[in-house]
C-alpha cells in the first residue's frame, strides 16, 4: 500500500468493456476501481485473475497485473500466484458457471485450504457468454435456452457452499449497490485468508429486465445484531425464501491461511519457532 492518493482513473485500462449495455458487470467493475483506489493499493502490488465468461473479461479493464485464464481455472492460478508471490494482493473473479460448475472442485479446495485471496463471483444465474444456458445457480423452474420447459435442477446458494467448505469470510452483494459492494470488496481484499464475495450481477440479455426488477426489491442488509462468527446463524441467510436477498457479511471467522500453515510446518520441521506475525511471514517468503 502507498500514501500516494490514487483515483479510479489510475486503475482504468485503454480497453473499453464490451459487455451488453445494462449488464450488471459494469457496476462490479466500478466497485473494483473504487475499492482499489480507496485502499490505495499500488497497481503493481495487485493481480486480478479470472477464468472464461463475460464476467471473466474484467481483468482486461483493470490496470494491475491480470490473467484471463481458462474456463473454471481462476482459483488454481490465483492460488499458485499467491504462493509464488505472497506480497501481491490476489483477486480472483469470474462467473457462476466458471466458479461453481467446471471450477466447483477448485472452489472447494481454495475454501478449505483458506488460501489468502479474495474471490468475487459475478452471479447472473446463467451462462452468459455462451448464450444463456442454465447453470448451477439458475433457480428451479426457470426457462432458459437449455431448459425450455423450465429448469429441472435446484439452484445452489454459493454463500451456503462457501461457509460449508470452510471459507473464513463470506459475504453477498448486489451489483446495483456500488457503495455497498465497494465496502465489501475492501474488507474482502484486506481479509487474511479466503474471502468469498458473491455478487448478484444481472444479465440483461439472457435473463431480461426481469432479473433486476425481481431482485432489487428483495435486497435487504444483514441485521445489525447478526453474529457473523456464528456459522449456523450465517447459514440462515443462505437459501433464503423467495422474497428476501440479504446482503452484507454473513460469516467471518479468521483462521490460519494456507501460507501460515505451510510456514508453520516448515518451521516445525526445522525445529525453530514459528514467526510471530504476518509481516514476518511475508518477509520469510519474500
Ligand atoms: C473447457 C471449456 N468448457 C466450456 C467452455 C465454454 N464456456 C465459455 S464461458 C462458459 C460459461 C460462462 O458462464 P459464467 O461463468 O457464468 O460467466 P458469464 O458469461 O455468465 O459471466 C462456457 C460454458 C470453455 N470456454 N472452456
Ligand atoms: S450476455 Fe449477459 S452477462 Fe454477458 S455481457 Fe451481456 S448482459 Fe452481461
Ligand atoms: Mg454467469
């Protein structure tokens, strides 16, 4: 981090986003710019890694290091990046299909290992780039290009999954609320361990205007008295009833990250004491 003032403009590339007008991902991108500017994170201290999908185009629009990789492979690449360069802020991004279908296995292991990175899913409940097939978060009964009579599968709640898998920080956002999403991103980026933020980001092309119209009135903040260290309480905000979409930090329970554990093992094996703090850990790996 730096004391230099950074503005949103400093994080923009010359590429213009090619998303459809009205796509929720524009607002997500704005939140990323604002979060990085507010945190005063130097562009060269940051890497944004994605898979493939409309949402996975995002690294091309952010003037940090970036990697638009393979479908479903954002998390293993982000994990390798963090282990090889622990001083970098690693942010993985992508779609619901990318992260929960083909990439679902990697989601499981990044969460249980508590890899020290932030992961933002742009959840439009559809495969946008490939023209509107149902995906893992498509609600039961919804008609899509691949489920013309209605989706026979039950959609999964990504936050429910993340909490169950061992993520140490889990939150939900609505892309239309740029301020709220920005604040959640800032906390996710500075969290020590695996921070998962599911951002509901409507697809106007394959889900129509209805998705935004249906979702916006359901959005409500997590109650002020919610104990975010309570796993069971957090689970109650997942798989919510049809008229409610709670946004905010659902679960936060810090624990040793993968990097901490690896250093701990190495120090134990060498018979020397574990370095006391985060700065020490980063210095050992630098
Ligand atoms: C190995 C592989 N399988 C399938 C595809 C085709 N494919 C590209 S993007 C995509 C789904 C994208 O959906 P999502 O991740 O939800 O992103 P969105 O476009 O909705 O933002 C698929 C199936 C691919 N590129 N590579
Ligand atoms: S197809 Fe959907 S997700 Fe893709 S850019 Fe267009 S509105 Fe966004
Ligand atoms: Mg999608």
